[in-house]
C-alpha cells in the first residue's frame, strides 16, 4: 500500500469521524477539526484499519495532519 493510498484511507476515516472532508496537509488539531475526543476515535480507527497503535502520549504529534499520520502508519507497517 503506497503512502498516497494510506493518506486517502486516513482522510476517509477522519472525514467519517468529524463529518468534514480533509486534505493531506489540513492541520487537524491546530485548526480544531479534531478535538481530544475525536482524536481518540481516530487513533482507534487507525489501529483497527491498519493494525498500528498510536501511543496516547504521541497522538498530538502524529495527528498534526493526514500526511503526518500516514507517514507514521507507513513507517510502523514497515516494521
């Protein structure tokens, strides 16, 4: 699965949770689109979809944007 494919799937997951479409470079937390409750929902959905767990202490780091989250997922899936 390419980084673009991961970004697309993550954007769909986040969009379904926050009911707003997002682009890969949309600032999720800083813009307020994703709050602390929806961040947990996103983290759980990412774990279910990709098998990648996001440590609670790192959620704000990896949920900066769809792109940063996709990079994290791709790195974790490599191994």
